[in-house]
C-alpha cells in the first residue's frame, strides 16, 4: 500500500500523467512551451518524412508559435495536424500543448484522438479520463478509469488510489464521490477480502474533496478491520494532525508501537509530531531507535543532529554531523551546522571561532552558502578585523537581488557595530541606489540616521516607507517615538503610535512608545500605566529608564529608584539607563 500512497502523492495528486519524456497533464501553473520544446517532439522529425503539405504547414506554424510562446496558436495548429495526419505522436503532443494552454475543449479532443490511434497507451487513457473529469463528464470518465486501473501494472490494493486521484480533479465533487463509491461497492462485492484497501482509497478521496470527518470515521473502521497495516495508521494520524487533533494523532502512532506494529514510517512521523509539540526528549528517543535499526538513514540522522544541537548534548550532535560528511545531499548543510555548533560554544575562544570559520569555508554551494559567508564576515569582525570582514563580503558575487541586499545589510551592520556610522550610512545610500524599492534597506537607513541624530533623514525615509506600506508597524512606531522624543510634534506622534498599537496591541516596545508620548504630552498617570504594562511584558532597560523618569517627575522617587536599580542589576552597562539615573542624581 505504501507504493500507492507515493503514486497518489505524485502523479495523481499533482494532476500529472507520467510518460517517458515528460508529463501530459501537468499541475504546474508556471509552465511554458519550453517545457514541451519542439526539439523534444517526435512529431517534428516524422513530419519531415512524408506528411502532406497541409500537415507540414500546420506543424511548422505550431512549432514557430511554440518558439514564440504563442500557446493558443500552437494548440489549434497541433490539433489540426493531428486530425489531418491521424498520427498518434502528433495527437499526444497536441494534448500536451492544449493542457498547457488550459484549453480543456481542444485538449479533450486531442486526447480522445490519441486514445483512438494508440489504444494501448496508458497515458492517453489517463489524460482523457483526467480531462473528462475536469469537464464534469464523470459518467464518460468512469469506464476509461475502469480500463486504466485494471491494466496498470499495480497490485489490486493500489489501483483505487489512482482512481481516487483522477476523480478528485473535477469541480463536481458530489458526482465524483458517487462514482467512486459505486466503483468500490462493485469491487468489494466481487472481492470481499480486498475491502480494507478499497475503503482506504475512498478515505484518501474523501480527504481530497475536503470531507475529512467522514474520512476519519472510515479510517477508524478500516483500523478495526485490519489494525496491523502501518500505512493506514500513519495516514490517519496525518489527517488528524492536519485538522488540529494533534494529541489524538500522537496517541494513534504511540498505540501502534505499543501493539507491536514496529514500522519506520510510524516512528518517523511520531518523532516529527513530537518535535512539533516540543516534546524533544520523546522525539529524541524515537529518532535514536530509528538510527539503531538503520544506521545508514542519513535523513533521520541529520534530523537527530539538528534536534541535539537545540537540546543537547552538543557533543553527540557533533558526532552525528561528522558521520554525515561525505553524504552528497547533506555535506553542505552539515558543514554549516558544524560551524554553528563551534560558534555557539559557551567558551568563546579564538580556537572555537576559527573552527567555526573553517567549517563555514567548506560550504561551497547550496541553500546555506550565503549564510556561511556572512557568518565568516561576522566572525572576522568579532575578532576586530573589520577590514578583512568587509573584504570578504566584497569578494562574494551575489546570485540574485536578494543576495545583493543581504550583503549590503551585513556590510552596514558590521560598520554600525564598529561605530563607523558615517561609512555605514554611505553603504546604505549605495544599497538604495541599486535597490531603491527595498523597504528593509530604507528602514535600516532610517534607523541609522536616527542614531546619528539626523531626524530629517529618518523622517524622510520612514514617510516614504509608509507611503508604500501604510501599516508597517515598525515604521509607524519608530517615526511616532522619534517625533515625541526629538520634536514637539506630540499629537502627530500620538496618532502614529495609536495606529501602531492597534496593529500590535501586545507589543511591549509600542506600549513603551505610547507611554513615552503620553509623558511628553503631560499625561503622566496614563503614561505610567502603559509603561508598567510594557515592563511587565519584558524587563527592558530602556522601558525601565522611561518608567523611572516618569515616576520621579510625578514625585514617587522611591518607586523610581526601585525600577532603576532592578533594571541595573540585569543590565549594568546599559548607557540609556545609566544616563537617566545620572541626570536625576542617582
């Protein structure tokens, strides 16, 4: 039954019909005629070997239209050539092009012709059945599906999963369900011993047409009939989990193991669900049992390594990662995670930083390549080698716009952390010249300008950002706070902070901004209420500095001292907190 699930999850689930060189009915929404290039067409070669002039003309027009991505023209001319030539290869190609054009009518006409010209072609039958279902002509599709599933080289218990995949593709779900039930009832009447498998296919179908409640009832019935099939239990658990019944899903898989159904898929999914529920120790146990039974299962070992990186012990995580070096599909990820591991050691020694950089340098390509390079630059800067860090960044060739933006952001961040604010803002200027529409760069420059006391640049950038994205919460908060703190435009600031707070009412830093704005307006008691709420949510030294100041000004100096001293114990070097305390003689 596992094979059937795989088939259902690919060919049928994606509305695809697989053939030797491609797919006839594709689910892709971004396809183009390049996917069915004339160079790959057997019809194009055969057309040169004796077709009549009208057929050759239609083929030539179709293929020229294909090269120009004029899909409707290609569709009609391929179909005309198929009808005139009665050549199965051209009919097949006409079907593919029509499906690409989302022309159901011509696609169905081409598929029927293809099926007529090549009665033994299973992909022709599948294409025809699929297009009939999509056209809500289910009664016509059912006999073809019957022939198809009986001729497929699949075990009987898997054929109805193919039928389920085909019937689920139309809009008339009720008619499709009735047809599916009729087919299954007829099959069960003739093969009563195959009832669990047939009902399992029906459960799949019910999930596909969003009738999960009935599917769950059916799956429970199947388990009562044949409780030892792990595939049914795994699918049942996944359906429950997707519906939010996560505890019950865990129970289904745990119960299977308790009953001696020791299956890899059951343990794998149980581990995955446990991780999702943050039951990390229990998940670790399942993953370690899987590794013990199959030490060469690299995906499970990698999952276990990542889990151990998070929960420890990290030396065991390192052992698992070292074991994965040399595995073609995991080596790059492994080196990146080894770098993360070395970098995260509590004893931040030069040796650990060097180990981290050595690992990052071995990430030569893949999804973590740029991340690794950025970490190398950050570690060089951490070792007070800003020049080498920036040189490393400038030597990276971005593959796309997103990479270029990230490189600029890191360059600006390194300079900011090093205190070279003027050079940092020059980097952001250059970045915005090259990527003027990027809001993150605009926000970063605004924040840096605010830090430099350049309020006019901050306001200019944040207003531009808000003109593009009026509900940008951070921009609203930053501009509102700055207007309250650095200008006397308090009402304007209050309007912005109110809007930000309406968008994120539980944000401690927006509550802090509201409290500070009210303080600047002289509404001290309201201010204290907001600031106390903010500090209760997060013991942030800036919030404590603000609350202490308002309490001091309102005469409650003991409470102010208490707030400040508590904050200083947790953040003894915070400059804003210390400056406020000095200003009030503390």
